[in-house]
C-alpha cells in the first residue's frame, strides 16, 4: 500500500478496506479539510506500519468510507516524527570486529579468539505519547436493526397506518409502489434511467434508519448527503421533510455550526 506524506495533516487517514473490525478502538475524532467549513466525525483504528528502514511503528488513524478509497495511506506529521525516532534509535548488540575486541580486551596466550556473533534483534515497536483530546463519547451503531427479519418487517408495514395509501396504490398497479414476496417496495429511477427498489420503512423503524444514515459511521452528514444515502435503499411518505428536520436538530451539528457564516456589519447613516 502506497504512503502519501502530508505536511499539513495532524492525523493519519486510511480507508475502511484496509482495517479489520477488531482494530477499531471505539473512539472518534472530528477532522476538517482546509477548503471545507464543516467538521467530519471519523472513527479511530490502531494501525501498524512496517518497513525494513525503521521496523514497526504503531499509531492511530482516522478511517474513511470504503467508497473513498484511493489506494494510499495518508501519513501525518505525528507519525512521521515516530518514524524518525525509530530510525535514530541505536542498534543494540551490534557486531564487534576482531580488531576492536583486541583493543578492549587483549586475548590471553594460547587462547583462541572467538568471533562475536550478534543475535537478531526483533523489530522495535515505537509508541507515540498519546495527547489527551476532548472528544465526545464513542458512537456505537444501533444493532437493533440487524435483528429485524423479513416477517417482522412485513408485519410492521401492514400495521403502519401511514402506509395504507401506499398499499392501495401498489394493488392498483399504476404507481411506483409494488409488492414483491409480501414486502412493499418503491421503484426509483435515476437520471440515467436505471431502476432500483427502495424498501418502504414503517413508522417504528424510521428513527433508527435516520440515525444510521446520519450518525455513527456516517460522520454526521449534511442534509444533501443524508438524503442521498437514505434514498439509495429506503423510502417512506414525507421522508424528505423528516430528514431535513432530523439533521438540523442534531446536537453535534448545531454545536459545530457553519464556518462560512459571517456576521454582517450593521447599517449606519452616512452624514
């Protein structure tokens, strides 16, 4: 994997394709790009960088989505200092030549000299000093949606009062809604004419779907990106307004605010 050195980065960046689930630390960090006014919430993972030049260096890196994988590892200033420290570390149990051995300890008469053999030293693991950061508590994904099976979803769809009109339109057969194997779907067509199926979500699961598409590994996306991620697989009546209200009422998003908002100067009378 190629390593890209960034002199302006304060933390390493790696794609989710190169991280195993057990390497996640449960911590998150807010990052901001120079040309972007919004902060992104990314999970942290423990990574090991190995090279014949400096051995093995253990550090932490922020993990981005797999779809943003460019095939490189972004190296920050902090990890670069750890690599330099690993290179400057003196080599222990180095090989001593015979001439140096004679200068230190002259051999006795009739005693054969022994060659100094240096055992192989394992790769040194350099740990950087962790700097305490005031971060919010680790965000855990809601696992309740994993336990929802096909039968529970169909029962919730039939029992939801907000989906009655959708079922009627699907039974008539002249709308975007359709029923396949007892599950209610909506047919969505993109700009290229490709048709995809969206699962119609009942009222009981909508808050969890909104949290899944906005919080956690979604890094608190804005309104547009949250819409794109949710509408790629799900749909329900008036979901656009609910997405806008949910994102604008998010507490971390309200705290971070928008950096491009400037206070306008008050108008004054000119004499």
